[in-house]
């Protein structure tokens, strides 16, 4: 029987923990009849650090990177422990590599504030790892992740990933990374092939399974997405982020009772921004906004600095709920506060299309048509769909909503037609909103504009917005 992590910690009091881990890895390989290359045996036998406290911090950070969803809460926890690991041992190459990888993922998904400082930390950490250990596969992988996530230099990223494959031939991280690149490029069949390869190598990797589910959501293959998320729940029962993901799928299918059953028992913390956003969206869809207003006020009374980027969106949600509840004065006050907050953070993140989109919608509900349309177009330019097939459609949805609210029906129709013709994981195209007996034009001209004037039709802004 293979020892559990708890047992390993007890054994470590008597012997070298790294020798124990090496023996376990070899035992697993023998049980699976897996062939280890000479280089892999050397890697297994090598000590990543001589500092047990640094290694403990590394393992804690690693655990958060392996959670099902790359939320703000998980990203911040991982970053905290990995920074501690390399502080305790500045020569800990594996720690530097994972810190870079975590920073790059947070930069891309905006789970961490995508500032120049974060991007620079990701670059420096990857370079430090490579300098310390040039043949470390994880360091090469981190370089690829930096080029993919922070620079969107996909060709260079793929070269690094293929180089890392030679060093880590049995690592699921390589096909996983290649799946993300292919998905961003709109190469859906290739992406699915890589996802399947990653799952064969690591069938219990809940993060890969979740990203595969998001892949299916973008293609509107909801039953397959649910099967993947069910696999995650088999491994991590009652995982909050996975239950929220399933609720989002139910919302997209128009099954509000099912979504309600999933969301009602949950009480997410302030840092669980995706869960909060989904609960707000549910309350609005059910036209029961008063149930969410006290919770939003409670969170915003002591805003969490760790999720500062999302606080402006939370204030928008509060205003949206207040407007639907009929308290228009309170709604306008919340929206003005939201505008100030988003503008503040946008100064340091001028290319953050999520913040730009938020600001476009805030100006929309404050009836500043010119600013709202200009910002929607700016968001599209910041993340064009030609460069990003998975998240690039989000600004197009923003434009559709702004145009519909502001009476620009033709522009809204054109944007919606585009969204309906491509894969996209957004809230709008999956809901019954567009399923009228006529057409898209009917939805816009007869329903959407009128509805949006009453409720703002704010899209759900979940984490990850569209996956890695």
C-alpha cells in the first residue's frame, strides 16, 4: 500500500523525506508498469532543496495550483507560499519555476491583478529557475507559460513546451499547456486531442478536467461539460468552484431551478469572486434581487484587498440588484462608486480588457453612451478575437449589450450574430434570452433593448472568465 501524505510526514521524522518520495515514485511506476528514463530516475532521486521549510511551503503552494479552478483565492494562496519557498531558499529552482507559472496563470486569467509588476515577476522567476538549473523541465515549462500567458507569443511558447516535453516526457503539464495554446488559436480539434492526452497521463488532475469542461462549454456541448465536472466531484466531493461551474451550465441551459439547488447552500467568501458573481446572476435571473443585496453590502463594507480588481464589479452587481429591486437612487450611487474603483485600477492595468469591459457597462447604466461605446471598442482592441479565440469574444458581448441598451440595434445584432457563429463560453448566447419564435433581430428589437433598460443585462463574470 502506498503511504499517504500524512504518513510521509511521519516518516520524515526518521529519514530523508526526499528519499521517501523517490521510493514512492518508483513504486508507483512499478505498479503502473511505467518505464522511467535514466533522466527521469535522476530527477526523482534529486533533492530540489536542502531546506525542509522551503519545501513545505512549496508543497502548500503546489496544492493550490492543483485545485479544480484557478480562482483569485487559489492564485493568491499559491503565490504566497511559493514566494515564501524561494525566500527561504533563493536557490530553489523548482520553487522559482512554479512561482513563475502561477504568476503567469494569474496574469492571464486576472485571478491576480495583471500589472506590469506581476508580469515582470513571472519573467524574472522563470529566468532565475533556468539559470539555477538549465535542464530543469519545469523551468523550461515556466518560460513557455510566460510567453503564452503574459506575452501571447504562441509560437515561442510552443517551442518551449516541446523542449520541456523532452525533459518531462510523462508529464501531463505539457499536453495541458499545448491544449491551452491550441484553444486560444481556435484550433479546437487539436486542443481536444491534447486535453485527452493530458487526462491519459494524469486522470485525476482536477484542474485539467475542469479546463476540459470549460472547453466543452465554449463549444456549447453542455452534457459533455457536465460529465467532466462530475468526474471532478467524484475526486473532490462538494468542491465549491465545481458546483458553481455546474450552476453556470444550468443557467446557460435555462434550467434556473437546477442552478438554484446548486447555489442556494453555498456561502462563498469575498475572494470567491466567481461564486459570488454566479449567485448574483441567479438572483437577477429569478427576479429576486433583495436576497443578494445584504450579502453584497456585507462584503463591500470591508472590501477584501486581495480581490480588489473585482470589487468594482461587486459594486456594479449591487447597483444592478438595487435597480431591479426598484431603488434607482441607490443603484446610481453604487454605479458611481464602481466607476471610481474600476478607473483607479485601470490606470495600472490599461490593457485589462475585463476591467475595460466593466467600465463600459458602468458607463452604459449611467447613460454615458459615447464613453460606453468607446470603451467597448477599446476592450475589443485590447484582446482581439483573432489573437484569443477563447476570451476574445467577451468584449464582443460587451459591445452587444452596450449597443442594445443605447438603442444601436443594428450594431447589437451584428455583434450577436458574430457570437452565435463562434465558440464562446459567455452567459449571453447560452441563455433563453435569444430563443424567441422569431430571430436574433426579434430578440433585439422586441425584447432585448426593452429588457436591458429595466435590468442592465449584466453578464456573469466568473473565474476563470474563459479558462486558461
